[in-house]
C-alpha cells in the first residue's frame, strides 16, 4: 500500500525527533537562553558570538522583541537571562518572586546607552535643547516646523518607538517630564532600525533611538540641558561623564545570584572582553 | 520473494482491518477537531483577557483616540483604540478598492475568456501569488515600494496607508480570484448555452447571465478578501508606518499618504514590550478578541451566503 | 448593432486581461528585482553558511534548517489529524446540522488572523501546556493554523473519487474502512499530497505565529560541525526560522548590507515557489493519468 508507506515515511522523523527530544542541548555543554530588549538585541548577539571563542561549550540563544518579553520569559522560567532597557516594575518583581519560590530578581548593569536624536544627514539643524525637544515631542508642544528651530521650512515628521518599549518611556520621562505624553503625531516605528532608516531617507524626519544605531548615513543632534547651554554629542565620553542628558543603564536580570555558566558569562560581560563588545557596538562601557 | 512480500502485505492489511474500530474513533475525533480548535482559540484568548474584561471601558475603547498603555508618571493608562480601528478600516477599504476590480476582472478573464495554455498559466501564476508569505510582502512594502512612493508623490515617508493598501490588496487578490472563479464555474453551462443561442456575446453573458447567477459567490469572495485584509499582520506592520492619527477631512485624498496603524500591527509590536499579565498585555488580548469575533462572523456569513443556511456540502 | 457588440466584447476582454496582467506583471517584476539585488550573495556559501552578527554577514543555513524542522514537526502533528478530518467529512459525516457546524468551524479556522493564532499559541501551548517558547510550541501553533488547508484539500481529493468505486467495493462485502483504505485513499493520494505540500509552503512562510512561540533571533552555530548543522534544534529548543530571520535583518538589526536582506527574501521566496511548483506538477501529473 503506497499511501501507508508514505504516511509511515511522514511519521518516522516525528518519532525520531520525539525520542531525541525535549531535553535542552546538554550533550555539548550548557545552554543559556536570553530574551529581552530590542535595543540590546544586537549587543546581545555580539556578546554571544564573541563568547563562542572564550567558551565554545556554551550555547547562547538570543532573542530581542522587547524588554517585556524578556521579563515575562524570566517569570515563566523559559530563559535564564533577561536583557532590558528599563528597570523592573514592582509587579514584575512580585511575579518573579511568586513563580520562583520567593527568590528575588537580581539587577546587573552591563553598560550605558545614550538615546540619540536622529535627523536627516542634510538637515542644517545640528543641536537642540531638552526644552525644544519637549516642544517637538510632548503633547501640546508648539514646534512642528523645522524653521522654528533655525532649519528649512519643512513640516517635521517626528517618529518614535512603540508605546510600550523601554526606550519610549525613558525618552518621554527624560525629555517631556512628569505627566506629559507624546503628541499623537509622533508615529511609532516597529523598531530602532526603522526609526534610523526613516530619518536617513526623510528630509524632515526626527526620531530617537539608542546610540548604538548611529551610522554614517544619518544625522545626529547634539543636545543641551538648557537653552543656550553647551550641547553635547551622544558619544561614549559624554555619556560616561554625564554631560549628555539623555542616557540610561543597560540592564541584565537574573533570578537570584547567578551561578555556574551564567555567572561566568555575566562576569565575562562585565570584564574587559564583554565591555570591548559594548564599545564596538557603540554603547558606553562601564567605568573601569 | 514475491510471496513473502504479499504475506507481509496481507498481515498489514489484516492488522489495519482489525484496527477498524480504533481507526474509526480516530477519524471521528479528527473530524470534530476543527470545532475543538475553534473553541480552544476562543477559550485561551478569553482566558488571558478575562481579568480585565469587566473593567474595560468599551465606550473609550471604541470611541476615543488615546492609546497610552505606559503613561507618564502621574497619568492613568488609557486604552482608546479608535485610531487603530480607523487604520484597520482604512487599509481594508482602500485595499478592497484595488483588489475587488482587479480580482473580479482577472477571475472573469481566466474563467470566461482565456483558454488552453493561457488559462493554465494564469491560474498557476495566481496560485504562486497566493503563496508569497506575509513577511515577504512586508519586505516589499518597506524596501521596494517605500522609495517608489516617496519619489512619485514627493512625500518624506513612503510607508503609509497607500503602501499598506497596495500590499494588502495583492495579498487578498488571489483569494478573491480563486473563489470568484469557483463561483463562475459553478454556474451551469446550460445558462451560457441558452444565452449564446439567443445571440448574446461573451461579455453580455458575463454581464447579464453570470453576474446575477454567481452574485452570492462573488459577494462571498469579496467578504473573504475583507477578512484577509483585516487579519493581515506582518505586512501591514512593516508597510503602513504605524502612525496613530485620524485625519480630520476624509474627503482629502492626501489621507492616503498618512501613516496608519492597524489592530493587528498593534498586537504584534506591543505584546513583546508589555508587562506579562498586566493590564496592557490583557488589553492586547482584548484586541485579539475583537479580531477573532470579526473574522469568525465574516467567514460564517460568507459561508452561509455561498451555501445557504442548510449547507449544500456537495456543491462546495 | 452587431458591430457595437463586437466592439464592447473586445474592450471588455482587453480590460479583463489588463486586470489579470496588473496582478501578475508587477509582482513578477518585483520578485525579479529582489533576486537581482540578492545575486551578489546567493550561492552555496550563503545557503550553507552561518550568520555572523545575527545576520549582518555570513550565510543563512541555521534559519533555513530551522524552517525545515518547523515545517516537519508541524506536518507530523497536523497531517494525521487533517487527513483523517478530511476523510471524516467526506466519508463518514452524516448530512446534518452538526456536520454543518464542523464545516463552519473549518472555514472559521482558516479565516482566523495569524496574529490571533499567535495569541492562542502563547496562551495555550507556551503558557498553559508548559511547552515554553520552543520548536514544539511553535509547530503546534502552526499546525492548528494550517489544518484547514489539509482538511479542505483532502476532502476535495476524496470527493473526486467517483461514488461508483465505493459502491463496487461495498457490494463485494468490504467494510467502510476497507473501502477507504483500499479504494478511496489510493485513488486520491496525489490530491492529498498536494494539500500536504500547500500546508508545507504555508507553514514555511508564516511569521506572526512563531514570533512569540519559539523563534529566536540568533543561536550560535558550530560552523564546522556537520552534526550540529544537520540536527541543530530539538523539540524543547528555540530555533531560527527563515521568515523571522527576514524580519530581523530587514527591520531590527543595524548595518545589514542590502544584499543580505534581499538574499534572505530571495531564499524564502525561492523555497516557497519550489514547494508550490511541486504541488502544481503533482496535480498536473494526477490529472493526466486520471483513469475515470
């Protein structure tokens, strides 16, 4: 019977799979699952790639759809490490404790990230103050044309991240201040790359994203704390010194103090090897 | 050798015959599985959304425009999905404006005018068109159509309602073509012959005979196209620009160049960032419920339109 | 009068032809463009290589084999259920309201948006059934999503077998199952296989349902180990998939060379087209040797 043979042929690999299945890949050493921030996806992949040379026995899976996913995965116990661009919320700490027998999450700061303000490369405006940014991005703000800040007569196209991303909340809280939401005109893009891409191709674009996403094809504004004050470029030196006003830590969360392979990995990240990667990915390394 | 094989086969056949009661149970269970799956989808989505359902302010949800799930300090989170409803609605309408004429036209051409090799080729190409994955369409919208729209219309951003509608139209069209074609083919040939005998041209047959005879099927094809457009996710995420703005003047064609955001794109872009088990997370499942109910209503209605309330399976 | 009729006829025919061409030509042009842009990287090294920096360089073997595994596992789950459901609906189901509801459930299931399937996958397989984000959870989600494809095509294949064949078999004293097994299935196997291939091509392209149920942006690969290359993922592991990889390189990573983006898209399109061509060829072959 031809068709039974075909059915058996279909089912055989399934059997084989299910026999070998279900275990994580323990044969070739330990496995670390990482999930979390979209901003930290690229640096996370770079760490994992570089760590292969240090310890080839550890398989590190990296994912990065958003900080919330990483923390949710930590709560569910499906990952060992959550990368996040925001601090844990109280209800998340409670959930982690509840699902891990009272063990609290531990926060590791592994670097810093300046949020750069991106514009088109040809835009004559080179710097803005926090107050001007608030007028551009904040609800009820009065600036919607580049001529109002010394640029060409072009209607601004402000873009941002989606409403729930860590970067979204951080930029708003730093730039717009307490109780002020974004304008409705600030359209959320699907990720950091999309924001930068849009500013690269759009003459009137203005958007924010991690400074890891700076590339030679896009313009980056210097930002000053006060109108008329000194404006600083988002670079490692200015973020490290605290002069650049829109900067935040990059977090890694584990459940309880890490041990074994995970501890080795985190120690390596915080050490010179991992910090070199942080710098190569255009984030700001920890002060040594 | 040959006998051995036969006896093995005989043994297998005996085994398979003996297993008939068991197999019948499996077949019945599988047959009913579709109901179980649909019920399970409802159950699990309601399960995740359940805790917030009594607290949802449905008036705000449908009629206000503020979707601020992670508010600034001191503010309350608000969940007004009107702009996303508008986005989904606008993408659906404009994509159907493109897809329905093209789809019906192509279906009529393929089913009534084309013959032989041409007909086969078109059918195969339409089938391949249907196979292009959503994510590839999103890629086409983002990387290929985006610069084209920018230069044709002189706008700064080419991912917008127009881009999304074109992409979704092309995704929905194969469905419309194949279902319309089925509907046209289901019209008995005797109708065509009768009209021919009366001296009608092919176009008159299509216009005067086939349209009225197949109107239910054609309507269902368009409805399923609407269902596809509303549910489309990855492509609209990448091609519509995700702006939450409702235009003030709908008569202005410039709204085509506005960024819009659909219900589906909201779920896929915000779910990863939401606090698991939090209000925001559950509100995204509430959006899922809205989409689910809408899609089931569309599909069941179009099913009833085609087959009638009692359902004539054999003609399906 | 007659001349006007001919004129209208000609115009109508042209308009319909243009509509059909409007669907096909731009899409073929865009696909050709994608392949043209991808041509600098397309090659065995690219297919067999391992991504560097999550996709900014190197090849795409891990997502390719990941898609293969996803398709295989989902097929193993939904092929038996889908085919048996098709058998049930065509051979066993009585003509009553309950069957009508099943049919409506099948159409509804086919029309449920992929993102809703994704939410279902998260709620059911990842959380409630404790599979976590894994190949198994993603395959189950895809399986539920693609089952209607199989049910419909199996039912169509079975209903194409003439009733007289069955009656002849029953008259010889065969039971219902014997008839199905020895007469109906062997005569419709090609049609069922067409459905299987369509399911495969659908499963290979889906992104939203695997996004939250098991796809990973990057998994380090031992580039030199053949075993790792051929059997990289187990059921409990996360996996890379071609469709999600395309989203990552197109939309998430910075500094991805253009050719890498187009390359991923080209490979995905190529894979889907090859699978669909199989099903088309199979169907033509079937039609050419049909005995009744």
